[in-house]
C-alpha cells in the first residue's frame, strides 16, 4: 500500500478561485498535490499534507474577507511515518498502524477572533443534507456547500446544495466553473446584506 486517499481532483476549488478572481477578488489559493494550472492573477501556495495546509492557511485567513474550504482534507493520518519500506513479514499478517486526527482547518479559521466569512464544503457519500446541517452547526459557519463527493471527484460537473441556518437551496447539475460563479455571486450577496 502506498497511501490511503480519496480521488478529489481539486477542480472545484480551482474553479472557485477563478470565479472569485473574475468577480474582482484578490485570491490566495492553498492547494494540495494536484496537477491543475493556477488561474491567472491568483496567488497559489502548494502544500502536500493536511498539517502543511493548516500551517499555510491560519496565518493569512484573517487578512481575507472570505474563506472557502473546498479541499477534501483527510480527517485522519498515520500516527507514525516509516522511513523505510514496510516489507512483507512472511506470515501473511498485514501490519497494523495507529491513526491520529488531522487539524480541523475550517473550525480553526471559524474560531479566529477576526474571522472571515467562512464557507465549508461537505463532500458526502450519503445523507447529504443531514451531514451538511451537522457540519454547519459543528463548525459554527454561516454556509456549508454540500455535494455527493465520491460520485463527482475528478468530473467536470456537479450539483450543489447550499445549507444555512434558514434551510437549503439546490444549485442544479452544471459544470464546476458555472457552479463556482453561482456560489461566488451567492457569497457576494450575503456579504452585501451583512454590511447593509
């Protein structure tokens, strides 16, 4: 085994970065190990692990007006890494390993004293609305965007559901850039109503 991971491509996050830039925002994109071109005019910070992403996001988050957490960050990581290949032991018993929890980036940003407007993503395999509502409350954020993640990882299209304290609204199936533009417009409208 070389690693345990999901098949998230990062396409939605990059589409949101592009849509926000097109809408006039100054955008910092903290990207995991994906092979996607950086949208023109976007500042990109590459990371390889959940801890590196946490370390890159936390110092700059409060300097931004909006934080959109699209990355499908692993909840768990191995507690210890091996410097050497773990060889077969001859008795066909698979090695066991301990897991430890990764830092919760969205929750940490949402707890900042000068926090930005936080938008979480809930990529779920089932019970999408239930899990998105739970995430909204648990992370204490104003908006969670839900999608059936495993079914759409690596695809150019998706369907989203916007979940807030008042209910939910669906964004029907479309390409990810179209959905990103709709989401950015929604965030802009919510920010405008907060400052009105």
